[in-house]
C-alpha cells in the first residue's frame, strides 16, 4: 500500500511561492513510479504533497458548470490560500456547501500547481477534509507554524553561509540536526535564485502575525485602543461591514489618532479577527 504523505504546516506566503519538485531531484525508483505523488518545494526547501492549514474562510463560490465545484479563499497572517473541492472530494464539498462565511476553519488537502504558460504559476489546495474551529485553535496553528518556519529560515540561512552545495551541504545540515528531508530540500532550493526580499517579507509577516496574537493579551492603552476599534466596528459594520474611510473618519472624530486606528486595524486583519470582503470594506469575523 502506498504510504500517505504527512500533511505539512506552511504559511500562505511560502506556499504560494512553491514550485514543482522536478522528478530529476527524486530517486530513480520514485521518478519511474507513476503512483508516487507529485511534490512541490518551497523557496526554503520544504518538500510537500499534502498540507494542513488553519485560517479564516473569507470568500466562497460555487464555480461548477456541471455539478458543484467550490472555490474558497482561506486567510492566514501572511496571505491567502486558494482551495478547491468538487465531486471527487465529497466530504470537503459538503462542508463548503454548508459553512457560513466568515469562519475559522482547519483544512487538510493536497497541494496542486498549474502553469498555463511559462512564468505564470498558480498554486492551490485540493481539499480533502475541513472543519469549523475556534480562534484558539487558529492561534495555536499560527504559533506552531511560525516556529517551524523560523527553524526552516535558520537552517536555510546556515546553508547559505556554509558555502557548501549538493551532497556536502546535505551532510553538513544533517550533522547540525536538520532532518534528512529538509536537508535535501534546502540543497535543491539553493540551486535556484531565492529572493532575499522574499525571505525578508516572510520574516516580517511572521512577526506581524505573532504580534497580532500578543495584542489580544495586551494591557493598558493598547488594549483599550483595540477594544475601542472592535466596538466601533461592531457598531458601524453590522453584518455587512463598513467602508474603511467612513470608519476612519468616525474613529478620529471620537478622539483616536488615525495612525492608531491604522495599526490596530492592520493587527486585527493579520490576526484574522476582521477581513476585507471587498476592497475598502472592513468586516468583523464572528
């Protein structure tokens, strides 16, 4: 029986930058076996076939022309995953037909990549199973995924600084406690031109996401400011949300500085407590 691949935790920003792992990078037996799953590789060397993500489903559409085909947008602190579920994913399809947007959900699925033309790449998830969860579970996923991503960033930076390549690099990383799979992935990823700007943006996104979680437990002025913004969003937004410019004007009129409103709103967005159902509209989750 073919072993089922472990579902990996990965943030949206790293996931959307994944590319197909070339068959030449696998063992000869795997490359020749048609039953071996297709794998993707991230810029930091994470090799994956299945993923486990937790976030806020903010958009949901039935795009099928002959039967149901659901397309969902699931947001985490770094970006958004595009998810599909159709007749061959009955459990996930039933879930998406009944879930109400917005909601915190946990989802397991297979990573998919589509390249209609050179330089145009779309990465998505084909859902297998999905469930509604609470904010605490989402926060735990963010922390766990951040820890794993930071470890990957550290190993990747170490590999860059070592000057090694190929088998020599793999042996070096394994000696330093990196798993053999990640060591292989990093050695492959280093053969490509990984943007330092991407690494910088990923680090920033992680910090912002964790900052949003810490903000929940804040005290004093910051906690009061966050509470004010939340209450004003509830008051003005209702079930449809509120125009951000109008919301900003009202907040400033009530004595909250514009830069404070912007910071708190950004943190709420990163933390998944509110979202933009369309550009310029802010709506609370829950």
